């Protein structure tokens, strides 16, 4: 595997100065940079308006003066983003798009409007239900969002433009699925932590460059003969956004291989394509609202549990590590539902709650990870 590519990805995710320099280099290529949160925002609409879509994640520079800290229970990710925003970390963005999802992000939006102010913020209202009426409503909201962005960019807008962009994003999602499939038969090809770094870097990187990188990695993966795997426990990672790559490396150094995931910046990002026939807004809407059910949506718990069990049955891991951002309420509830769904499968689960701005696992967390892996080893004998 090309170490230079992986290092570039790791740095884009984990090094805020490197990321900023890289993004400023894209300013001339696009009409501007659009920051956004969450898997609910259709990047295709942002790209079709001529902007570069940048997912807000990763290590952030929070060294400047904060106007005030956000009160709990805002999750540690949102606390971190707010501190970074107050430190001017996002001043190079042209605007920022919020989803209508968890309370922490809603609070951040309010604070953005009243305190941060720049870059200007927009909320894409998506429904919390997934029935027919909600789909219609969301399609209308996406259309309003597209019109707003095009007014902003001054770009011409035709049905053709989003169709081309959708096709490009579908191909990218397809390559990511191929990459994950390659790892299923050849885990040693790429470490789990590197796979997540590669996946996450795609939310930041110029998508043309990203597409080329993915093609190269997938080609290499197809050519490589399956290698002997080191004796390690197969772990599946679940939870919300997990961008602390070093933390994931520490899990693998403790004797685990991350074989699959169900996280926001993992399979939940690419698990479905956008149909290209018919009304593009409705197609986008279906894809974004029906892919990887999020705990902020009102969905049927039994269906969610069944789908989750099917997802876990594929890689059939020795154990699951659920990593939650501290004070992330939706995913705490989700953890309880997932732990319940795993009981009949006999797969143990470890829950870790982490601070978003801390990239290293502390001693206590390392001890818990090691004990969990030892427990899995004993259970196997
Ligand atoms: S980590 Fe949880 S609470 Fe925080 S923004 Fe994500 S879903 Fe919302």
C-alpha cells in the first residue's frame, strides 16, 4: 500500500494546519468552500453549485479566545467545533450548513447565529420520519437548498449538472464499498485505522483527487494476494463520528483488527447510491433519508435491530467496540438498543466514551480495551 497516500489522508484528518493549507489551495478551483455537518446533507447539491463540500470533523485548532463555553449536555464534538469557530478556525469557509438533527447541533446553530456569525450558516430542514409525506417534504427542502446555493454561487443550474455530480459521487461510494469488500478477504491489505483515515479524508479532499486515489488503492487491493493475518481479535467499530485516528491505531496495537464498522465516517456514509432516473431531488432525498438509520430519526426499532444484526452477521466479529463522543445523547440511547440486539448473537460489546479533542486513548481506556480483548481471547478457548 502506498504509504504516501495514507499519510496524506491521516494528516488531512488529524492535522488542522495541513488541512487548512490544503483547503486554501482549492479556493481557485471552486466557487468557494462549503462546510457541513452530518450525513444528512447532500454533498451533490453543494458540488453541483460549484462549491467544494467540506465535512466538519477532525482535530481542530481551539487555541483562540472562546466567547463562552457551551453548557452541557452539548456533546464534546460540538463543544470542540464551537471553540474552534470562536478561534476563527472556519474563517476560510464561505458558508456552513447545519442539519436539523441532534440537540447539540441545534444549540451550535443558535450560537453560530448569535455569536460566531461568520461564515454564514444555513439549516437544511430534514424530517425526523421516513414515511411518504416526509420524503416529499425533504425533496422540497433540498430543492430550496439547491436554489439558495445557486443564488449564492451565481452558477447556472440545469438538471444535467446535479445528474453528473450524482454519478460521480455514486462511483466514489462504489469504490469505497469495493475497498471494504477487499478488506473482508484480505484484512492485512490495509489496517482498519488506515481504512477509516482513507474514508474520512474523502470528506475533506478534492473529490477528483479522491476518486483517483480510491481507484489506485482498489486496484492495488485487487492485485494483492491475501496475506497471512497476524493473530488478533476481529473487532467491529460502531458509534457516531470517530475521527481520532491515533486512538484507532492504539486499539489495533492492543491486539485487535478493525474489520468493519457502522460509524458515521465509515459504512454509514456510503451504504446506498442515488438513483439517476426520475426526479433527482426525490432520488437524493430517498438516499439521504433512508441510508444507515440514524438515532436522530424516528424509525421502527425492530427493523433497526434486524438490519443491525444482519450488518454484524456479515463480518461476524469476535467483539464490538462502541465509541461514543462524550455527552452524545442520541448515540447513548442507540448503544442500549444495539447492546440488546447483540445479546442473542452472543457478541460482546465494549462502550467507550471519548473526548473529541483528545486524540490519544488514556491509560484507563487502554486498560479497558486490553481487558476486553483478553476476555475475547479467553472466551475463544
Ligand atoms: S456526536 Fe452525537 S450529539 Fe454530537 S453532533 Fe454527533 S450525533 Fe449530535
